[in-house]
C-alpha cells in the first residue's frame, strides 16, 4: 500500500528547499514516499509534473488530490494539518520570527547561493574564494544570525524549529567549504546538521555531477 503522502524532490537530493520539506515531514513522523524529478533533464517541465505542480518546482507535496509546492508552504501545511512534533514555535511572535527567517533565506543572499552552491554542501565540491560582493553579503548573514541566535541558546526560537534547518544550511554553504565563519555560528550550523532527519537526507545516495 502506498504512503498517503508523496514528496517530489530533485534527483540530486541537493535542493535546500527539498531538504527542508523532507525534514519537516520526517519530524512530524509522517509516512511518505519520495519521488525524484530530474531537473537537469527538464523533467519538471514535462506535462505529467507540470500538471501536478502549479509552479513546476520541487519540492512538491501530494496529499491525495491536493498538490502543494514551495517548502515553507509545505512546512506550514503539514504542521497545521497533521499531529506530531511542532515545526514552528507556539508563541505568535516566535512563530513569526521563524517564518521571517525562512522567507529571508529564500529571497536574499543570492551571491552566497551562487558562489557556494549546494554542491559544496552535498557533494563536497570545493569553491574558490568569495568575491568582494559575496563577502559583504556573508557579513550581512553573520550579523543577522548573531542577532537572531540568543546567547547561550542552541536554537533560534527557544525550541527547535524548521527555520533552524534552513539557517544552518545557509551557514554550512560556507562552513563546509572552509570559509571563515564566526565560531558560535559555525558550532550552531554543525550542531543543527546532526539532527537525525537532516542526516537521513544527507545520507541519500546521489548520482555523479
């Protein structure tokens, strides 16, 4: 019998957004199938997937006849619909902060995302030194992360939230390449990376680049 939920992810298991959705479903302890979409072969533009995913993007979650794309929307949906561990803080302000972090990481910091692709994170591909523009953006990332992470705390919003996974991945684009990262933030990123659901994603067998 098939699992009631299906999560479509990239065939390289390298999308940070697919990882975020995968972790969200795993933390909720939901039964779900994982299906891959070969983006390099434009499989996301094929009629079968395009008819399913309005945005033609991964991740896309299929729940019965309801299909939903965009990782933060998927996390909010499963957190509201299904029982289990919470993905977001209960406090409205902390929840809003977690959602702010997610939205920011998806809409900003493009020089880091370009110069430190997730091939660095999931394939160990070395990258050259950051450009001056990317160095400036990294400084912005560090300043925000330092302000967001309370002194002495292990998580952004008191308890763990899905926003911790997203911020840790952004930081690990730099940490795992050996770039200079403030020690407190590097420790935070490494610690979040050890979350069991994150490690299950990391352990997927990936095709060669």
